[in-house]
C-alpha cells in the first residue's frame, strides 16, 4: 500500500505540531514506517485516508467512538443545539438536562460536573480527595496504563521530564487485585494517603470481593477511592463498571464513549465531596473544574444522545457480542496457523486488545509491527481490537480473514527467527519512553 499524500501530510504535521499528533497514542511512531495514514473522514465503522484508501477502524478515537462515526442521532442532537448557541455567560438548560440524565444513568453518583477531557476529571477528583482528607499522597494503581496528563501521574512514567522530584514523590503505587500488598502500602504511608485511584478492572472481571474489599480497606485507613471509568464507562455498562460490579466509589471519572468522539468528560461522586467545589458548603472551597468550555452545549447534547442510544438500542450487549465473535475467530485462526502462543487476544469482549509475542513468549515491538503492517495492507486499521457498534458480523468475519493471512506471515517470521525482513522499516515504539 502506497500512502504518498499521507507521508506528505505527516511531514507537515511534524512541522506544525510537536509529535505530529495531539495524542501520543496517535503518533506516526505507533505505526509501521510509511504506513501511518492521515485520516480524511469517517462514517460508521470505516475511515478513509487522504490517499483515498478505506479502512475498517478498531479502537476509534482511542475507544471514544463506540457508536461509529457520524451516528445519525448524535449528529442530529448536536446540529439542533448549534442553532441555539453553544456557550453563554450563565448555565444553559442543556447543562441541567445533561447532568440529570447522567445521574439517572449512573445512580451510584449524587452529583456530576462536566469537563472536556479525562485528565481534568481525574485530577479534579485527586484535588477533592486531598482537600477532603487533608492528606498529600495519591496512590495510583501501577498496573494501569494511564490516568492523567498532569504531573501527579506523568511523574510516574518513563517521560517525567519537566516534573520536579518533589511532585513525583507525592504519588505512590499499589498493585491491582492484591489487598494485602495495598494494605502494606497504606501502613507504610500511614495517615498520608488521600486516595487510591484505579480502573475498576484490568480487562477481565476483578477477583471476587476485590473492589468492595479495596473500598473497605481504604476507608479503614482514612483514604478515598476513585474509579477511572474512562474506558469502562458505557463500554462495559451504561451504568459504568461500578454499576456492573455493584460497588460505589467515592468519586469517579467518565469520558471517551460518553460523547462518541465529542469532547466531554465527567467527574461524579458523593454529594458531601462534590459540594466542596460548590456554593452551599461552609468548608474551605475547592477550585473544581471551572472551565470555559466544560459546558459547551454540542458536547453535552452529544452525551445525552449517546446515553439515550445506549439505553434504547442495548449497545453494550451489541459491543460484547461483536467482540466475542471477533475473539473466537482470532483464537481459531491463530491456532490453525500455529501462532496461538504468540498472537493473543485479551480483555473483555467489548474492549479487546491483542498481544504480539516472540518465539520466547516475550512482548515484541518487531512482531507488533509485522502484524500491524499485514492488517493495514489489507484495509484493517487496528491498534487494538476494540469494536464499535457500527460494525457488522461481516466486518468481524472479514477481520478474522485478514488476521489469518497475517498469521501466515507471522509464522514465517518465527520460523526464520527474525521478523525484520517483513517490517518495511523501523519497528513501532512504546508510547512512554524517555527518548524520541
């Protein structure tokens, strides 16, 4: 596949934008060399690049576009409010309607405040927890990939440049699923931990009793629990993972699927905590998500439409059914071609990812490059196997066929003991790394 216009556009992107994209996970370095398409437009489950190539797209919008591109009900809702204005000097009625609809859908929360991105919501939750407890430390789950662009999290990654050491010391790790180790951490930093922040699940269901046990343990030590529901919210259940597993965190943050690609995130939680950022509380006030564009009406209208579509069309069930079909198909063809130990499908059916391992069973960027190249050259743009509701069973079956052809190449590379002849250039790179 030749992408001359995309290559030119990528060079222009790098001249204008640091990294050539506004999200590191969308960077050119995440794709095989000279095979990083620049998107022209999308519709449903498909996107087209500036060279005119069409791709079946997985993980759309980094998991945000769960209904498919240009969903008619979402687009109609946005178009309607655009004719009424999108930002005012006082709250609009759309803010009230969106908040009430969100709280009716996520009944584990008492109050909600909207923002434009997930990092703002998680950081606001951390600030609330510190204010409520009077404690300085944040405990973040070390097994989860991303929580925020803010210093309290980025200082824990391999890209901490520009973050003071004192700030880095304010965040401590704990492991997912291990209550004894978490209790040891809380005892080590006794009286200092304001909150524990984690995704409710790593992709498979949490161990029995784990989430409830974590909540009890945190409260015993005077700390709060924050659920990062950016991925799990709506994609696992329209009620969030907290509704699915029947555990109510103190605070939670939603985003991604909430807006089907429109910029909206939400901080939700207990009234006594959220009111710290309000006007009807006698305690010291918390400066909480005071954002010019947080209540922009098109994004909130999109969120309301998304919530309605999820409820009336049982979207979550469809996502799980499509993912289950894909996971079963990929598992079958990898076994048939003798690479079931190297190409693995993991995660919940609605949120599948794949792992590419070498002959020794170790994660391999070289084999990921080979696999991505085979998919791209056959019209499948898949940094993950996260489905959208716009996909059909035929789309899934076509993907399985493309994976089967990739497995043939993968097997040849394993037998040769060297995947480099099939890479077409440098391997793809991890998002978090110290040097470019």
